[in-house]
C-alpha cells in the first residue's frame, strides 16, 4: 500500500510525462506546419527572386506573375547573376555542364560559383542542397526550391543548434531561429547569410549528436551529414563570412566540449573519420575539376589579392547602422552605400552586458559556453575598432575578413548569447534590479536615438517620426526585457521590429515555367551596355561573349593584345560591358577602363570597329545606339524588338 507521499510522487511523475508528451506533440505539429509551408511554396512555384527585372521588356516569351511587393534592383547579384546562371545551366545542351560554353569565348567553369552555387552534374552537387531542385523538378519549382531552401534550411538547423545549447527550450529556440532569419542583414543579402550559416550549424549539430548517441547506425549517419556539411561550407567560396563563422563555431565547439561529458568509442571515432573521408572525397573531385579556374581567381587583383585587411577602421555608428534599416532598406538614394551594405542587426550590446552580469552573479558560476562566445565577440570588437597586425591577419586568415561582413558571425553570436541568458530559470527581481534595468534600457535607448539622428541625410532620406518613435519604443522594451529575462516580451518585440523592417523587402512571384528563346541556330552574341541582359541570353540558351565572369578569359583578352596577368584593369571578377562611342583615335579603336572594382568597360569606335574580329555572329544593342552604328560596314540591322535591335555580323 502506497503512502500519501508515494501517491503524490506518482501523480507528479504522471503529470510531468503528460506535459512532456503534449510538448512533443506541439513541436511535431510546428515541424509539420513548416514542412507543409515549404513544400507548398515549392509546388506552387512561388519565389522571392527579383528576376522580373531581368526579363521584363526584354524577353517577352518569359511569363512572370507578381503576387505581392515589388522587385528590388539592389539585389542585382541575385536576379542578374546567380539566378540566370542557374537557369542557364538548366537550359544548356547537355544540361548542367561543368563548363558552360555559353559564357564567353572559352566558356566558364560553373564549379567556382559560390554562395548557393548553380546546378552542375558533379559529385560536389551533393554538398549544394540549394541546387537539388533543378535535378528533381521542372524549372518553375526548381527556382522556388533555389530561393526557399536557404531560409527553411537555416531555420531548422538553427533550431536544432539552440536545442543543443539550451535543451528543453524548444519554443525559445524556434523563436530565436525566426529572429535570425528575419533580420535585415540576412534578408537584404537575398538570404545568402542564412545559407552560409546552415552548413556550420548543421555540422556542429551532427558532431554533437554523434558524440552523444550510442546508436551505431545513427553515429555513421551523423558522420555522413557532418562530411557533407564541411564540404558544403567550403563550397560557399566567400572567405569574409566563412572565416569569421569558422572562428565562432570553434568557440561554440570548445564551449560545448568543456561543459559536456563525452564518452568516445571506436564507432564514434570511425564516424568522425568517415566524415573526413566524405568531405575530402567531395572536395577532392571538386578541386580536380575546378583547380585551373581557382588558380586564376586567386591571382586576380579583385578579389584574389584582398588578403591583408587588418581592421581598425570601424565606427560606433557603422556598427549600429542596423537601427536605420526600418527606413534605409527602402529609402536610400544618391548615397555611397545601398540597402544591402547598410543592413545589419538590431544589436542591444549594453543591455546584453548587464544581462550577462546578472546571470553570472545569480548562477555563481561561469557558463563555459557563454565565456567562449563572449571571447569571440570581444575579438570581433578588437578587430573592428583597434585592428590586428599584418602577421596575425595572414596567419589567422582574418586578412580576408572585411568589417561589414563580420556582422553575420557577430549577429549569430549575439542571438546565441541572448538565448543562453533567456534559457535559464526566471531570475528573482527586486527593486534594485528593476531600477537598474530601467536605467540601462533608458541609457541604451537614448544612445540609439542620438545615433539615428546623426546619420547623414544621404543615407536616410526620410526617417519619419512614426518609424523613429516605433524603433525607440521597441528598443527600450527589448532592452528592459533582455536584462530581466522576460522571454516572451523580448522575443515578441524583437521579431516584430525585424518583420516591420524586412517583410516587404523581397517580392513574391510565380517563377517562370520556361526561359527559352527557342533558338534553332547557333549564335554568339555581343550585348551593348547591359551585362545583365547578356546573362539573360545565357539563361535562355544563347551564347554571349560578355556578361559576368568570375575570372578573366585569356582567349578573349588576347583579341585586344592584353595579357591578363600583367593588366590590373582586366585581371578581376568582372561585369564585362561594351559601349559604342564616336571617334576613338587608337588601334584597335578601343578604350578599356574599370569604373568600379567589379566592372570592366570596353568603349569601341562605333563607326570603325571591326566586329568580325570578336568571333561573334550577332550584336544586340539598345535602340539609343542605332545612329552611332549605322555607318559601320561589318554589321547589318536585321530586327528591332521593343527597345532592342539585332544586328547580323557580316563575315566575308
């Protein structure tokens, strides 16, 4: 017969089990809802790309229906380069080649396209999940997968990470994942930051799960995913984000190992070795087929030789520029910056410091994870405001990290620290702590208010009174809530501010069913003025000699008697454009300049230039150049469509 105390214990255990079961059920419902939303968007072919800016009024055969919001010209890397390159791979015959023969005279090696990459029929495609849709679906749904995978992939991987760092706090972890994915820095860069953190986050989660589980099959499954994650992270091919994130995740891993008891066995050691084999195999095959192109890129002036950045030139206002985003994401004009470059996170550094101090004081011990991540944040501040020596920059690879790109790792570290604070038990709040929280929140809010007013008019054309007051109020409430560990209030206000800032930044469209001009004859086209229109032709299966090149093509520049290694103007990543002008008194009647670090402009004598020397079959030009070209004897006007005209090259 059980005693009353025994019955109470038994009832308590039943209640806890019921609550745990209910909690798991709600988590499963949320996961199912997110997956249904993801695959629903894909099945409908909905994307957030701005590719209507590329095809509208140019390729009338491409049908794009707008659902909501307007396209964003500023994200030209997305809609003008990466997306048309991916479509070009899909439309190439044969599809998904390593060398896309439609890009330039020599063709371009598609394995060196970073970020989300483009679909290539190659072993490395296993580590480029954003491109899987092109192998699985038609073009419409492939483009939807290409857009949404970075968002949903990072959402799930971050949620998994947060569940490992603060177990039992599922809804807090999900909320912080949403906070990261809706932050202006992530959204304004076309969710490439989300894709970039997906790999190290997934890799860490697989590594931690591998060490914790004793299930033999799971150990090797996690090892396989870890290997894919390592390879995928390397293939992002963007050192400023990769290097800073690598240091952050080394700190996270050290903090995890320092506070977790791990028992290694033969299977776990073999699984870690298996991960190394998987990543080395993928990267080995990739290197074998991309080596030549990578070597050329490494020797370019831009970005190959950008290797000794030492930091030290950051300002407080630049660090906190994210507070302008509620206005600057849509109201920048005539400035040296743009919506993407000025984007950042809504950092609450002073409230975070006080919250950490309160947590350390109340727990009476130092959380090793907090120590590890805080040390990383301090190093970031040191690099930004003081700088490091050239030797350290070279040895640590931080010489490749530009200060504005450091915001990704810093923003993720900030969100993790917030989560570690909020995941603890609710602290005891007394009058003294309450007063200190109010004072700290007020100081930070006033400071942010002054920072906002000090930004120059060319950065914020019009930060209206309502938006200014809204940011001030939310900053105060979020600061106060973080210091006192008021989870729901902090999460609600933080996500609300991010959503108000970013919700309208990208359009929603139905992706096109097809991008194809149905061209029956081989063509090699030169496009005047607009490099993105050249990329549009490549996406439709037409070869061009200009457009966007990740590395300069030796054969092309030989036509102008230029050795790319010795010429700083052309030895770079380049948007290569042509422009006809009158009366160039030089031979071969060209002037080559670099208006911007990533642009190369070739100006040619409209009347006397010999277009047959370029090896092209057709010339496509805006109608504004027709008068300049009408006396050139090497071309013949054959068709005018809208604002563009086609010329045939008169080969003898």
